[in-house]
C-alpha cells in the first residue's frame, strides 16, 4: 500500500487524526456551514463517541474547531442534528437566535433501574457553535422501551408551528413534535412493511420538503440508513417520496418499492443541511464515505474515514415516478485548474478513447452513445473499473474494485463486483469525481449516484483510461484537474 498521506483526500472532509463516522448537526448560520460528526479522538477505530466540529464558507475548505460534545455521566454522544432556533422558541437564548443540537445519549453502563441505553438529549449554543451547554433536563425524551432509539433529526415545521423530530424506533422511524423544543410528544411512526429492511435497526433518518423540478408542487423526502443489506451487501441509504402533515408521513409509492439514494458501497448515514438561506434554496446532502463491514480496517493508521463530497439534491419526474437526482456542489467550479475537451470521438473496438494522467483530483464529464453489443471500460485508478455495456437494448454498469493489504476484514469485505441496470440503451451522461481515495460517479444527469472508496496500491500518480473493448461508441469528454484553494 501507499503511505497514508497519499490517501488523505483533498476535497473531502476527514479528521486530522482519530476516527470519524456519521455526519451530524449539518446547519448553516451567519455565513458558515457547520459540520458536526461522530468522532473518537483516542484511536482510529470506533470508540466512545464525541461530536467533532468544523466550519466552512464554501463546503470544500474546512476549519477544525474544538470538540463540541463529549461523553458524560449519562453516556456517549451518538448521532443527531442541529438547527437554528429563530426567535428563541426554546426560551434558552434570552430572546435572541441560537443553535440547538439534539443527540442520542448512549449509556455505556446502565444503572440498575434502566433497561435500555438510548435516549435523546439537547445541547445549545449562543455563540455560533463555539461553546455548548447540555440541557439540565436531559434526556428530553426518555427511552420508550426499545433497544434502538437514536439519531434524532429536528426541524421547525411552519404550518403546524411545532418542532418536528424524526428518530429511529427499531426498524421504523418515530415522529415527535414539540412547541418549545424541550417537551416532546409522540405523533406516529412509519416504516413497517415499507422499503428495505434487514435484521438490524434503520438509522440516521432525515425528513425534508423539496420542490418538484418544473412544477409548483412539492413532496417530502424521508431518508433512512440500512445497516447490512443495502443495494450491495453492506450499509447504504434508501429514501421515500411522500407527504407530511406535521404528524404523519405517508409514502407515495407502493410499500414494496425500494429507492436507493446511492448505489455505491460508501455513502451512509446521509444527512442534509438545515437553514440554508432561501436565496440559495439548495438541498445539500452529505454521506459518510465508508461501510461498516470494513470501516474499522481501512489502510490508514493515524486517521480513518472521510465524508462524501456534498451533493445538491433535486426531485424530478421520471417514467418511474418522482426520483431524487444528484449534482456535485457548484462550488467545485472554483477549483478548476485547467480545461480539456474531446468532442465527437467515434471508435470501433478495440480502441483507446483517452488516457488522462492525474495526481491530486480530477473531474470528468462524458456523454456516451454505445451501439448494441458494445462495452466501454473506465479505469479511474489502479484497482477500480467501471464497465458500461449495451446489450439487448439495455444498459448495464458493472462496478469492480480490488484491494488487499493483509487485513482479513478488509481483504474479504472491500473488493466487489456488482451491476446496476440503467434501463433502455440511450445516450448517457457520466460525471466522475476522483480524489486520492474515492471514486464518485453520477450517471444519467444524476439519476444514479455511485460512491465508492479506492485505495490503489500504486501511485500517487494515476491514469484514468477509457477503452472500448467491444462494439462501437460515439462520445464527448470534458475534464479538469482540481486544485485546492484556487
């Protein structure tokens, strides 16, 4: 393997040292994007959970701040949320705006009179998240008798004039409401018989309203994590499209419909930013770029795990119904160091379309038309291949990844070979974002998002190759090397 410095990403948030997992408390206030995250500073494997904290003005360059929340006598600080309390509805800020953070209190050792370890806690900050005070009345929601009761996401619902919390209730999502952000009442639950389930609890719910592109109406999106049996074995994120009336969520699709937010191995615990200014209007999402079967065994030692690049989410009509589409954040345009184009490439196999040498980071956009019985192989870096095949008027994308360094969990869990069926053969767009340890792909104008880690054994210089192995293709390509702070 390479020295770990060659795996530290340039454009993806990672801890300076220690362990990172779920994004928490994504919120915007006074010109800053806040990123809190599950953090263990004592080792580069999972341990007693703290809330790490960083801020950014552009979602790409992050400033590490002191740890926001630390374990106490009640327990560890598991995942949660943050929100701006506009107008001091909680009464905690003397009439001014402030930041609220909700987190799961996870007891490490249970007292004799407690049977279940997880409850919901509140903390608050009057100085833009630099200092936090835990609420003296914690927990604000005691455990209702469940082993898995965690990961609260809280937002203000203007039509009902209440705070809303969605939270894991085993294999369901619970919906709670509060007028003052401190006293909560249970409203309903959603999930039984809907979507994808495995033997473990759903995790990290998020609920938000989003406009249907090109229409005046909107829908509500409910996001939940599946721990072990996602699209490909391991952890992943699904979503539901529906309606929310302030107390109940209803699914627009049939209960058996499963919608995956990402088709890769490494996009989990997805959360979206709260309180983005209306003038901006984007729904920005972030995922933990790892997967539980091998997360503790990645080939870095002083630090472990990173976040995805932030995504801009939109909801668009398709032949299959309303579906989430992804775009990489527009702020990436400010990092472009150069521009290269190849238009109208027309090849018959065997043929090489291009070889692009890169070291730090690369973004490339392709438009591809394959004849039937044709295959185009993209090799972003050593150990990773993406093979697009047109056969019987259908497009199929094969995702392959190799990797081994003598760790059994990594060597067995990290490699993969799976396919994504993309529907009828047509002109297809592919956008790749390559960083030192990641391959992120958006297909069909963002209809499909595919996020995968990569730890090449050779480098740090890489070559992106595009080879037509069978058939014929017509393609356009535009690519840019990316430079931090440009």
